[in-house]
C-alpha cells in the first residue's frame, strides 16, 4: 500500500497535533518485526495519529524503518525527529449496528407559555422528556401509549 502524500500545511497541522502525544509503539533491538507492524496498524486504526519510539542509534536505519512503515501501513510520514517517528492515517469509520428496537433517549425541551395579556414575556420552562413520553401542544408531558397490534394479523389462518 503506498504512503499518503500530504501538503506542507497538512503536515504542519498534524505535527502540531502530535506534539503532546506520547509514543504508543516501541521498536526495540530486533528492529521492524511483523509484531511491531501489527501493533502500529492497530494504533493507527484506534488513534489516527501516533508516535513511535525507536531504540537504536543508527539514523539511516531509523529513516529506512520510517519509510517502510509508511509504505506498509499506507500512512503519511509526518515527522522524524531524533528517535521519534510520527505517522498519520485517517481513522476508518466505525461500523455501528442499527438496532430496530432502539428508542430515542431522554431530551430537554423548552416550553413557552404565553400570557393572556399581550405585553408580558412568555414563561419559559425546560421539561425533561424521556424516550417513552411525548409533549402535548399545551406543554404537558404524557406517557406514550404502546403500539396497537392488529387483531387480524395476530390470528392464525
């Protein structure tokens, strides 16, 4: 998978976001192993922007690891400073299973009660409405009735 190409402005923005991050992946004396690549991939999926610390003194080897990680993971190389490498890849969208039985949650609704005299301000109340309740046009909270099932459909033929 080829690495992502970014503009200098995008790279600068990601560098500033990564400034306060701690390294989440460490590359030890064994170098770039399959386990390290798998952990970096998992961290990129979870966070999008990660720092990697390399425990090695050879700058050329660190640079080669940086480029190899970016190519293997399909990430953008953001920064290589000292023994720290910064990689970015957009986070994949999370797949959420839609539940057919899911009901709306509680919410706060503003109710305005206007005065019978025209010159006064309306009275404002905030009402907490639960998922199984509804608000009437008069501003009262009523419990929703359970959905009626058809008698014809429930009878066997």
